[in-house]
C-alpha cells in the first residue's frame, strides 16, 4: 500500500438489515483545505457529526461529500401526510393578501383582485406542507446499521486514492530524475563559460595589441570577476537539496501536498536565479527545460493530499 494519496476518489458501500437498505457514497475532488459535507435524510441529521468524524479518519484535505440513502427493506413507501395547519395558514395568508390588493387597486373585495388559481402543483411547492412519518429509531441502533456501509465506502474511496497516488508518484519520480540530470549538466557547463570567456578576451586583446605583450594578470582578474557574477554553485546545491527532500516526502506516511507545493516554489526560484546569471545559450536552454519539468510537477501535486 502506497503512502501517497490523491485528493480525488470515489467509494460506495451498502448495508442491509431486516428493516433497512442503506447505501453510502463518498466522493472527493481537489481543494486547498478540508471541506466535508454530509447529505442524509432529515430525520437522521443527528448522525451528521459522527459521520464527519468517521470520514475524517481517512481524509485530511479535499472537498468531500458523503451521500447516505436509507430505504425500508420491505419496499414499503414512507407514510407521507399533508400538514393541514401549514396549508391552512398559507391559504389564509394568500386570501388576506388578495383582498388587500382588491381594496387598494379597485377590484372586487368579495372575489379578490387576483384569480383563484391554486392548484396541486402550487401546493407541492409550499415549504413544510408535507410530512414524512418516520419510525423513531434508537440512535445507537441506527449507527450500527449505517456505520458498515460508510466504512465500506471509505475503504473503497481510500483504495482508489492510493492507486491514483501511486501513478502520481511514479510520474513525479520520473520528472525529478530528469530535473536532477539537467542540474548536473548546468554544473558541468558553468566552469566552461569562464574558460571560454578568458580565451575569447585573450584573442581579442592580442589582435588589438598585435605585438604588444598581453597583461595576463589583468585577464585573470577579468575572468575572476565574471566567474563571480555567473557562479550558480549555490543555486545548484540548493536544487539538489530540494530534489532530495521531495523524494523523502514521496515516501512519507503523512499528507505532504502543501510541503511539496512549497518545495516547487523554492525550486522554481533557484532555477530562475540560475537563468538570470547564465551567459550561455546551452544553460539558458536547460533552464527553460527545468522550468517546464517543475511546472509539470506542480500540476501533479495539486492533486496530492
């Protein structure tokens, strides 16, 4: 089992008892922080906090949603009744408003200003007009029924995230290897630039002065000044260190997405500094390729928990 997990995933679990058929579905997408929501029948809202606590044992970052469906095992439809008092209150309020409009706008007060077109579809839209009669269940008993379905969904969800995490890990390792190879190439090219600069400068001065002796010490000084300006030793050392830290995080058992995001920013900074110092077309090309690899790594870690 891999430690690295993706933030996206899906899991489904079911549980069946003599009284109920329970289905739990858990899904998650990318998110900077943990956002957890639970959708379940209104009569079981008292279980929401316990369900959140259970889900949080398997997820620390991402936008996750748990949907819970609870049906009667015998297939009987729930007992739905119209709330007479609510409907009566709505009708009384509408009749009163209709008569007020008639009085203010010159209509027939006895008939009302607006036509009486109350239909069944209108009634269905009235909030709280219907009541679903539920059998009161013991909270502990319902939790024993629901918990297995949620645990199964969480297990499938975690497995899917681990499989995706393994794929992300493999891709990141490949890109880290490529990035490290390019850093090594920069280290090999950097000293050559000073030598090339010295030879080029010596040739130009020799051509200008012709037979006059060239001041070797002055050329060495100029080359040393250039070497100081274009030195990228510190940047390449830090890049090697960041890459090593990245590989360590890939093996960590803890959520590491945010730490990786920080390391990517640091690597990008070091590469940018290397590019600003470089006075070589070859190094400039390597810098462009390194930034491309870092950007691909950054895109991948956006999905890591």
